[in-house]
């Protein structure tokens, strides 16, 4: 059976052709997912094919997404794919961060090493490929920044017109700059992410523009490969926990689907637990996980956090994320602005660095270990979702003691590293450096 779209709502499960331009189930309005027959090749054979492709110079083999194409088989063999050599992101040991987080050891899977500096590239190469397959000419997204940067790059590389909608004044400058540089028509709208997404979904339908937000099931397929690549890099040893930040919850959905499919298809023997970390002022999924009635999510009307990437009050993929986190025996946690800022500085001092939303992972780990949810000796991988250079204003303000929380309270520069200004004077600078010991 070729790939199909299936409604995620288990009471519906209606199936549709992947050639249809739909983002929600036309019957019940549920979320959609791509479904396939299990691969016919044995798991061991797929693993060795994937490993062998790492030495190949063929563009698709060099992509950390398309290298695993048997795991995301929604395209015909002759389909046109645009790759910027996405994926291939490292798994980095971070002893200093482990200590801060209350763990014996901790590894970061750093998605900020992607071509546009975030995990969105894994999904975008697939979303763009599907846009080409559907013969779409224009693509659009609403974004807290990274999706727009990624979509702009992939659409331009594919010869499609990118149109990005941004919450005016609420995205990090590095991300806005990328959208401009990669040639997107960039519209800054005076509303928040959730309000603009509701509007753009209607606009896309009425104007025939292909929507590349994470509600698009093909983006989710691409983001699945983050987990496949991670397991491949770990020689298929399953960690105890995978920790990630949660915004619109597309990544949580993708990771959960990937892990379940890997288990069903014999690639891994068990599921790791997923831990989703949200910012305190923007934590509707955390609230949902704590609620007695999990049949509906109560949106946060006016979300706030300096981690603008995850400033989302009404995450569209919550039903999928709920299913994945509960199936994995996982948890949701929330962290304060101060906790995010300090955790981010610790990740920086590891020589690794990341953007604020990504640092929510380490802040969350610290809380989850001190509560005893994650054991000190657990095997934990945290996913850093975005590059350190995405939000430079935040970094400078934190280190110079000028970072203010969204509530108007100052964020303490606990691990601050402010630059010093010295006169152009040999002996003065010498004295200063000697004084440092
Ligand atoms: N981390 C970063 C750096 C992000 O950019 C995002 C989402 C997330 C985490 C959360 O991922 O939405 O899958 O739960 N950024 C989106 C954007 C919303 O528009 O760039 P999620």
C-alpha cells in the first residue's frame, strides 16, 4: 500500500490520499498523520544500509534526513527533493551541564548545527518535497522565527515563493534576518502566534498556498529522523529519557511517532520516556498533563516568555503530543525565566551554546532530578533545538545584567560574563590581567 494520510483521532481514523492538500481530517477535523505498511526489509539490513550511506557522496545519502528514506517513504522514487544537507547533527557530552542538572552524565543532540540553525530543517526538506510533488508554487508559515528561517531557505532553494507571517516584535532578530536574507516575503502581523495561525490557515486555503507549519504531516515525517539519527549515532542503544522543549508540540509528536515506529519495526527494543519542558508563562501542555480531564487543552490566552520560540498558548498538535508522552510514560515540566537563563549560560560554558527555548531542557532536567522523577544515573539525551546565534540580544543582556523578564522583573545575571572596557594602555592591561591571577 502506498503512503496515505490517516486521521489521528482514534474514533475516526479515516484515510485519504497523500495527493490531497489537507491539514485536518475533512470528516472530523482531527490531526492527520502519514501512515505506511511496515518496511519489508529486516531491521538489521536497514541499519547497515543507513550506516553505509554515511560514506557516500550522493546528496541524498549525505542528508541526515533522506539517508533514512525507508523510514519516511511518502515520496515516489523519482520525486524531486531539495536538500541543504540537513540533519547530521552531533551528540555532545556535557559533563558540566550534567552536574548542573543533577545527573552523572548528559548528552545534547544539537539541532542548532542544521543549515539554518534549528531542527526545523529536518522537517522542512520533507515539507518542501511534498510541496513540489503537489505542484504548489507558493508556501507559507506562521512562525516564532525558526520555521520561517527554515522555510524561506528551503522554498527559495526549491524555486518556490516563501511567504512568512511573524508576530510583530516578538521574534529574535537573527531569525527575522534569515527570513529576509533567504528571500521570503515577510509579513509582520500585529497579533500573537496563535491568532495569526488561525488566520493564515484560512488564507492558505482561500489562496491555494501550501502551509508548512508543523500541522503539515510531512514536516513531522522529516522531524522523525532526528530520533532515528540519534539512535543510529548511539548504535541503537535506547536512552532512558529524551528531553525537549515544547511549543506548538510538533517535535514532541514527531519524536513519539518515530520512537513507536522504530519499536514496531524492530529497530529498537523499547521506548524511552519523553519529557517536554515549557516556559512557565506559556505552559498549556504542562497544565493539560496535570489535569484530571485531558479531553481538551485550555489555551493560555496571553502567553509570555523571553524564550520567544516557545511562546505559544494554543499548541495545535496537543492531541498527538498527549498520546506520545503518555505512551512513553513521560512527563511535562515547566520552568521559570530565571531557570531558563541560568541553564542557558551553563550550556554556553560547556562550549556548546543554544538559544533560550533549547535551554529549557536543562532547566527542566534540574527540576526533574531534584523531584526524583529522573534518577541521577539515568541515561538522558536533551535535544537542543536552536543555535546560540539565533538570539544574540538575549545573550548580551543576560551577561551584562540587563535582561528583564516579561513581567518587568529583572533576571539575575547569576552566571554573567560581562565584557570589560579598558584604556589603550600596556601597563594598565598588564596590571589588570595579573590581578586576575
Ligand atoms: N525550540 C525552538 C528553537 C523552536 O523554534 C521551537 C518552535 C520549539 C523549540 C518548539 O517546537 O513547536 O515543535 O513544540 N518553533 C516554531 C517556529 C513554533 O515557528 O519556529 P514545537
